[in-house]
C-alpha cells in the first residue's frame, strides 16, 4: 500500500484550509426550515427585524446553537409555540428531521442534536378576556351610566 499524492497536495502543499461558520448562519438555516413548517412559531422577539438586519446586535430569539469544533458537529435548540390540535410527537419529529437534514446539507457538519422545546399553545382564535368579564358581571353592558366621578 503506497501513499498516493493528489494534485491538490502538490498545488497547495503549504496551505492550511480552515472553515468557520458563525452561529447566525445556523440560526438562519434553522429559521428557514421552521418557516416551511405549519402549526408552529418561534418564541419571542421580532424575527423580521433580525432577518432584515435592523438589529444586528441580537441573535434570533428561540434558536440556540452550540458548535463542537472538536467533533465537527452542532447542537441546535429551538423554542416554539405550537398550534392547538397539532400532535406534538409528530410535529417534533418533522422539525428535527428537516432541520438536521438541511443544516447537514448546507454546512457539511454533523448535527448531533435538535432539541425542540414547546413553550406555549397557539390558540385557533384569540381569547377575548373582555367577553369573559362581561359574562361574569351582573350589569347589562349595553346600559352604561355616565357620572362625573372618577
């Protein structure tokens, strides 16, 4: 068994190639994957401002990246709200597989984990708290008395 040298070994013999990928790249890839999945939304923050570069000092909230340089892998944690009625185990599996596949495809790095944390439910319709208060009140909401007392 001999050692064969490739053409690149001779052309770039003294060159050291390095590649670093900033966490924002992983966040953007993950965000794009999440946008394509129905029934979920990221927790907190104005994602539009972050993507448009309006607030470059802040990272995308709800997507956390931990790179392992030694093992050439990445751990991803996403915090999401999920729509009421969506099956959590199936949605979690869909999110994990799509994110892992896309990050691996675009970066060439191994995705060690995709940790999905469901933080809250997205209601199908906004809860009207004023309607609940009116139901509990003995007064007729259509009849209001005007007084000068404050």
